[in-house]
């Protein structure tokens, strides 16, 4: 649409939010915010069972669907907007979807906890996504790389264009950060012989720390920035101009999270002796996140697992049958292993990790938060104990080339 039309829609919503902020103070006593939480069950403080109207959703719906003209805020009767929710949302969604969304290619994975949208081109995907997103569950969209200019995202291409840049590089094994030339990182991305060695002679597992990110990404890599934006899944939600992307329409008095984008690049664990470490430790994101796997490097050199060795290692994970089937598909290229937990389990996981720390003789300080500090990668043995002792099940997802994983704010994950 023309720029003027975009501005009109944006200012309408901004004006509406501003004018209604003082009137809609439901549920604001805990957090001091103007609106009720977007999610209707559970809160960051762990209180559950509270049901509130999704006021922000109502405002968005009023603006988008009723096309309210600028500077004319509607009278919103909050009570009249509250609808009785079905008793079992999860069952309702899964039972009804096959009938209501027969034109969408999708599956449920991870014990029906994750929605997998198999056709990224389907313009109706957002309708089913909305049903799943209301429940705060992750979504996987495959095939995004088919829309992208693949040559832009090759390791050698990025190294050639930006090898002279300086960046922070994290050694994932010992969490030591150093500032070095980006070319050194990319030279070893697929050639293990060119990777740094640590004191005992082992190959270092390195990660570029969010280089580049945000405005730096756009300024440094305009072609890649544009390629990424045009290839985002579910553009109604994920695009900066998406009509359902609330963050991009918020008025100035809201504190906005860093919406990126940022490039996350790391060596594969397959080339290391210790397969119980991760490139991203367990943590929580403060905003919703979409992560697209744009490139998978095939490491070569001494000590590297063969492709069949990597597949065998992945098959040892607690995988959904559909993910196992994808692993056997020669056209699919696995690149990242994710373990995801629901936000409601954060307190149990925190307590569990503090218990493990004490067992290992580590000092647990009162101000220490193992999740906030990102100090743990929960290995297979610990994941089993977490299930047995606290009843917390791990959702295991393999991310293949071109997969977009969309996580709701508050979801815990490690990679």
C-alpha cells in the first residue's frame, strides 16, 4: 500500500492505544502496565487460573477489521467482548483443524505441542497459526530457504564481504569471550583444521555473538536484510509492516524489545569430543522470536562425524515420528537441535538446576538465576531426571535447512 495509507493505519492504532490506555487498567496492579496480559492464562509471576480479556487483541481487531478512520477512537465495551472459551482449547484446536483448515498442509509434532506448517507459500497459514499462538505454543514453518537468495548466506560469501570486521567470539565450552577478526571464525566454519585449539589440544566450539544485530545488520548487510524480510514466514505477524505485528505499531510510551534481526552463527557440536554442550544455553527470550536456519555448513577434517554419524546421534534423541521420517529424507539437511520448554515450567526448571548445582558442589548465590545467567546446557541425562523428578517433559525439535522456528515470549530453549 502507499506510504500515506501505512501512516494512517499506524497513527490510528497509536491514537487508539493512547486514548484507551487510561480506561483499560484491568490487571495492572501486578506489573504497572496499562493493559491486561496478552495471554489469558498464567503470568510471569507464576500465578495461574486468571482469565482476562485480551484487550490489545480487541483493539487490533477493531482497527484492522472495522477500518476505523484516524482520530476517531471507538467506544469499546470490554465486558461485551469477553467470550466464553472452550474448556479444552488444545483439544478443540486439534479436533476442529482438520475440518476448518483443510486447505492448509500441517502436522502436529512433539506430542501435539508444536504446530508444523509444511507449505510456507500458503496464504492462509496465519489463520491456523493464530489458533495455536493463542495458547502460547511454538510453531515450525519449513521451506523458507526456497524464497531466499541462497548465495548470500553461504559462509564463504559472508567471510568474503565482511572478513575484515571485528566481533566478539564466544568459546561455548568455557564461556570465554574474545574480540577477533571475523575471517578467523568463518575460515574454520567448515574446515576443522583451521579452527582454534584450546589448551588441551581440543578444537574450540566457537559462536559469533549476535553479529551483526538490529540497525547494524540493516546498515552492514542491506541486501541480506531485504532478502530476509521478504522471506519471513507468516508476514501478517512476522513482517515489520504486518497488520498483526503489534510491536511495530506500539506508541512511543511503550518500552520496545530489540526486534533485531541478528545473525546467529556457530560451529557444529559434531566436530567436538564433548557432545553434551550447546552453542546456546538454556534461556528465556523477553519477546516472541522467529529463527530461520539460512545455512548449514558441512564440516570436514579429522575427528568430524560423518553424515551417517550425525544422523545416528540425532536418532538417539527423544524424537517425534515425523521428525525421524524427515531425518531419513535425503533432500532434508538437519542443522540444529532444539530443546524447548513451556514458560509455565520455568520455576520447576530453575529449582532443578539449583539442586544440580549443589550436587556438583557449586556455590548457589541468592541472586543467582541459572536461566537468566544462561549458565546451563541441560544434557540428556539431566533431561531425563527433570522428567522423572519434576514431571517436566522436553520438547525436542530438529531444525532443518530453511526451517523457521517461532517461539512465544517466555518459552525456554537451548540449541
